[in-house]
C-alpha cells in the first residue's frame, strides 16, 4: 500500500532479504521505519482524498477491512468538522 504513496518503495522492500512483518511478528526493520512513518504523514496531511485514493488501490481480502476503517475515519472526521462549526456559531 505504501508503494502507492512512496514511489520505488516496493522495489526496496522486494530486495529485503528478511521476512516482512506479520501479525505474529510485527517488527519492521529499522531502515524501513522512516518510510512507514513518512507514508503515514503523507496520508495524514493529504486527508480524506488520499484515503479514497488508497481505497481504490486496495484489492483482495484487505479491501473490505480497509474500506470499513476508512468509512469510520471519514464519518468521525465529518462529525468533528460539524461539531467545530457549531462551536463557531
């Protein structure tokens, strides 16, 4: 997924000799951590539009959970914006 945000990351990850993190062993190599944090920062700054773009790129069994999480974030964001607008009035 980060390859959609950070060009060439998939190539770097493919050259990684060790196994990538799994739920059982969720430890990411130190040299890949900045890319993960950078990707998160890009998505956070871009906002809901980036989440929609990433949802379109998602395939397979991960699409439904990602869509559910995205919907929850978008709904929470809309409620927060509406609440802050009411506070301004």
